[in-house]
């Protein structure tokens, strides 16, 4: 089956201003599927945008299936940055006969795009589609470091793996799925009053990285190493405060500011490791003057800008571009090794594999901060090192 079979084309006339797009605007630069489907085998594209018109499992947010075209309308009006973008808009994935059919379509499209070295940008639809995005990595037989930007964990301890899920419990499907391709899960911005203590304890027991919204108040830079560790990101629009993004039936007064959301997206774009991202739960029925659609369009713009400013900062390739720092524990029994890029000043930490090893690799590199290095210099074990080590055992 060809990918075009999953998609419906875009009616560009409905999304264009009456005077048309300027040459500098993305609407005139993106290759949009209107009549001819973009040739994905030509090596022409770096990024591929597509919508998913399915909200059947979006809990208490019916109408978010209509979101993609509203975001497109605002995104196309933005001017290209200081780069030459190579973006295809594949149109919208038609809802399947069942939600499971939609999941299969999303999984196959994401896997095929990653195989072609094209980064998929998904516009939902409900956040349960994160499960389909994740399933693409099973198709590729790749381990996954998953990040979710969300005020909730979307984890129901009483829920068992079922044929279908919903936007408030899709994480169950990911955690329980076999074979297991999930190496790490990171939640960015959860709000404690939305999280049961049982959920927090369960995720901490698995040594996952969960971070409260308050950790990033006035300090969004602290999110960068966490984002740099992700292969895939799922962004729930309800993670943004309702005054900045009201277009969600589950919107909350607290959350990330709009500018923080844009910075998160730029960090995501700059992540050399990231190869898929999805934006979910935008519901145009609750938007005011297109404010949330405009913010989402700007978030997409920042992701693209970050992508075209990637530094190809792959640790120790070549070794001459990196500095090695060593720090010993107080009793001198153990030494931690840190890597710093001369190019970007970004830090990584080496965590040795157990004796059983992992193929030919001796250690796992995890992004970290200068603060982690200072903790090690003081003779203390950074919490990040310990949690990563436990996952490697």
C-alpha cells in the first residue's frame, strides 16, 4: 500500500489569503499535497507535516479532530527563517473504520518517514495517537526515549491493556506493550494536584524522569538536556496555561507560558536524536480569535527553526571536538566521566553498561547539566546517573 492511500489532500484555496502568499511565506514554500502527492523517495524533504482527523478517544475534548487545518492556516502565513526549508505537507490521515485502523495508519506513516530520514510532524487529533506514534518504533525495531509534555501522566493504574485506549490512559498501552521498546519515559511539566501519589511512585520505581511544572518556572533552560535525550515527543496543548492556549476542553489556569512552549519546541528541533514529534488535543471549538492556532503555528515555526540550526553535536564524533572531565566519589572508590562539547558547551554523562554489556558499547551517554558535573565534583552521585544505571541493569 502506498502512503498516499492514507491521506486526503489539502484545499489550499480555503487556507490562503485572498491576495495569495508572499514568496517569503511558508505557504508558498511548503510542498503541499493538493493534487499530486509529494515524492518522498527523491531525497527532497527534511520534514513532513500531516494531520490526523480522529478524536474518538480524546477524552472530554470532542472536536480536536478538526484542528490541523486551523493550525495550517496560521502556519502558512509565517515567514521562512534564515535557512532553506525542505518541508512537505502530506495532508490529513482519514479516520479509519475503527480507531485501531487509524493507529495502524499513523504507525505506518511515521515508520516510513523515519526510514526515509524525514522527520514527521503530527497534528492531532487526540493524544491517544501518541501510542500509534510510539508503535512506529516497534516497526523500526528501535529503542525509544519518549518525552511527553503534559500536565497529567495519562496513566490509569486500574486500567489493563485493552484493544483501545483514550487520551487519559494511553501510557498504559505503551508501558504494558510487548515487546517492550521503551528505554526511558520523561514527563515535562506535570502538575502534582493532577497526579496521584500512586502514579508518581510507580513511575519513580521504574526510574523514569518526571518533572514538575515548577522546576521550569523562570528556568526553561533546565528542560534542554531532558529534551535532548528524546527520540520522540508528544506535546499536549493543555500543558500550556489557558490564558495563552484556551483551545482545549481540559485547559487549566496553570501551565507553561506560550514563549516557554516555543522554546521547548526549538530545543526539540535542535535535538539531533529526535526523529518524530506530535502536537495533540488542539480544539478549534474553544479557540478565541485563533489565538491558540497562532501559538501552535509559532511552536511549529520554532521547531523548524531549531531543526535547521542543528549542530550535529554527536558526542565523541570526532573526539577532538569534546573535552573529557572526571570526578571521583568522596571515598575514591568510583569515578564518573563527563563529556563537554567545545562547539555548543553542552554536557553528557557516561554511564557504564553492566558487565553483560550492550553489543560493542561500553557506556551509555545521557545528556546532563553543568550542575550534575558540580554535584560529582563535590563527591556526590548525581541522581540522573543512578536512575540511568538502574535502567541499564
